[in-house]
C-alpha cells in the first residue's frame, strides 16, 4: 500500500512540475504518467491511501508544511518595465496568490518582484498587464489580478479601470515609456493639491503678483506631468480605427469627483445651476485624426508610421480629439482654472510656472521664440519642437513640465470673460465660438508663456502649435 501511495505522490509531483515548470521536461513527465495516474487514482481511492496520508499536509504550492519555515519560490516578472514604468509581478507559490507591485521609472529594471523606485511616487501606476510580458504563467497572473475599477476611471471600460495603466501607455516604446530626464512613463501624472488663487494678475519687477482679481477655488486633482506625445496619440488613433472603433460614451469625461458626480459648475449658464454634460455623441463626427488631418500646414509632429517624432508633443489635433483622447485614456481635459492654478503654483501666483526668473534664450526653462535647439530665433522644422520634458528647470510647483512653451494646450472651457465667483467652475456655454488654450508654444515670445496669459482658438482648428495634456481624478 505504501508503494501505491508513493507512486501516487510521485504522479502528483509530476503534475506539479508540469504546472510550475512548463516546457518540454514537464510535458514528458506528464505524458509518461498520464495512464498510470488514471489507474492509480482508482486504486488509491479503493485501497484507503487517504488514511495512510492523514498525517501529511500538502500546501497549495505542493510544499510540505514541515518545511514552511523555508520561503516558497516566487514567479517573478523582472526585466525592464514597459509602458508605465519598470515593474514586476510576483506570484507567491506558497499561497497561490499573485502580487502586482506598482512601477517606477521605465528606464530601470527590476527583479525578484521588487519595483524600481526611480520615478516620482505620484507617477507610479499598477503594472498588472506587464506580468505576462515578463514571462509569468497566465493562470498565475490571473489569480492575482486586481479587477477593482479605479474611481472615476475610464468610463468606456478600457483596461485603465483594472490595471491602473492608462491605455496610451500599456505598451512600451518611444513616446510611451521614455519621457523626461529619467526616461519614465510618458503617462506619469502628479497630484495638484486644492486651494484658491486669483485668475487675473500681473507681476511686478520682483515677480510678485499685482492687480489680483477674479478669485477661484479649485479642488484637488491630478494633472499629467507631460504633454501628450505622438507615440501616445498613435495608440488612440489605432483605437479609433478610422471611425469604426472607439468613440466616447455619452456623458463621459466629467469631473465625477466633484459635486456628487455632476462635475464642474457651468458658470456660462445664466441660471447658474448647470453642470458638465460630458461627451455629446453628436460630436463623434468631429473626431477625425487621419494622416491627412494631422499633417496640418506648418511643422506637424505626426508621422503616418512610427518614426523619430514619437517623443514630441502631438499637435494639429482639434479640441474634440483632445477631449476624446483624455476620456479614452481614463481622464478628462482640465478646466481653464485647473490648468492656470497648476501653472501659477496656486496661491503663489507665479509669473512663470517655475517662478520669476526670465525664460531667457538658452532653453533652460521653456521652449519658445524659436530658440530651441540652438538659440537661432528661427523655426524651420520640427527640430524646433522639443521632446516633452526636455526643459526640466521649467517645472511647475507640482512638477508638471512644459506648462510654458513647446505647444499650446487645449482646455475644457469656451473662451469668455471670467465669471465670479468660481468654485470648481468652467465656462461650458459657447459664446465666442473659441475654446481656451494655454501655455504658449515654440514660436511665440515670452509674453505668451506667462502663467496668466490666455489665448483661444476655434475647436475645429488644427495648428502646429496646439496640443494638450490630460487631468485625472485625485
């Protein structure tokens, strides 16, 4: 009987070898024992082998409890992270659970389930999707999948709601996982704390605010560290699929963390009681990011095929495409108040996002005035547009880069005179026929990169100096 039990245990061991090791060796063992396994199970069941084994306990990993003091083997996904950063998933075989650890900088690598700490803590994103890419068995990875949807996440039900990784950065590559000085995730997003500031102000000779007016209160949110790159926008174009693929769900794109899910207050509404409507399906026809449309006259950064421009900010996008992208990517367009609040450093009322130092012509703080890359003052090609995050000294109070220069950025609001008071407000009623854009671009002078400077453009317009970035729930 003990011989039969030993054979049964051996067969079970072969099964565990197959499921844990995989590959040809495990397959050979399984094929050799498949017939014997069937016969032995019947024999053991009839002969009472379970009684002989009653004092043996086998854990979920096939490890005897007597050796529980020894750590069980981990199935770790190491190597360079992709998309959102360098990260790894470890499946603890001792308990049958898979653990996904948040990622850091995509420039680093990780091993043994330890995530790289290089990126900003605010930029960390879950890397569940990358476990499989690291070679861990799909069944093990699935056992530890975090399927909890992120609050206020992508309302289209895309992977951003389960993995925490925005769809535009779920792959790895140029313009996706190599942005900024640390070559981190291009989807890094940073928290902006709540506060109050004045939307209208100028600066004195020392950079201090004067002439403050039009106060606003802004709740906390997250604002992406980088402008949307060509590489990230390419993922959206693929999802849109010539018009036969993704379009935003009706009512999506609201600031759902505000006002009980109703979003921003619409101060353009005369009654003063309206809120965001979110995406309107009749605007689906305004989404048309074709190769022809993205190659607008001038210095367009888009290329029909993946090329050398992937880390440049996307331009030549209209307002609806920017809005639709942010919804698809799990976020929304920032309101004008949210954007300016971040650029002004909140109540610090900064002259420029980095402070009061003049931007100069050496590209330390901002890409503007055609000074990039060689201080020529003449723009002749896309070489005058910098990869996102190039000018690290130009960071705002909360760490966002390129809030001044490179490309203008679409905001949610229609352009209109400020309405007071403003508490988590936006002007969502068309009056001027133009949407707000902020930040200046690579061609304009220093006035345009002031934190308080306002500009506007028709929502259907496509310009080689206009791009965008997304905001997200806090």
